[in-house]
């Protein structure tokens, strides 16, 4: 993660916004996989959707009771899943699949803030 975050910031500083966004998408691969591991999701496809499509069910299964602790864990993991799903739709898919896609400096800055916030939240519970 550290290398891609550093490269993203270098690209941003050099006004290579599309490269910045690409590195930020790569940086999110590790928290996605760590979140999936934490929830017992076994990799069966390299796509984000393969992980995200089963995440809600795994969250409910892992934290089933109505205790405060389980409710807090469900809320935490559901929030991370929701953020990743939004990033996948708005940023990752266009970045990885629309080869002509070009990002502006303002767009790259928005994503730097978004990914930073996600990483801070993910770091509260995830071990990686």
C-alpha cells in the first residue's frame, strides 16, 4: 500500500492525475482483501464484485446476535463494504476498464481525500 500511496502523491504533484487515480485504486486492493479475509471470504475471482457480492451475507453471518458488540461490528464492516462498493462503481471500474478515461487534478484530489478517509476508517479494525 505504501508504495502505491507514495506514487499516487508523486503523480499528483507532477500533475499526472490519471496515474494518481490508478495508484490509489491499486492501494485499495489490500484493504479489500484484508476485509474479505476478516469476514471469511475466500478468493474465487480477481474482481472486486466477487468479494463485495458476498460481503453483506458474511457480515450478517459473522456477527449474528443483537448484542451491542455485534451491532457495532456489523455497522463498521457494512460501512467499509458500502464505501468500497461506491468507489468500485464511481472510480475503479472506469479507471480499469475505460482505457480512454482521463482524470483531472480536481478529480484526483477528491479521490485522495476519499481514499485517505477510507484507509483511516479501515485501520481502526483491520490487521494488515
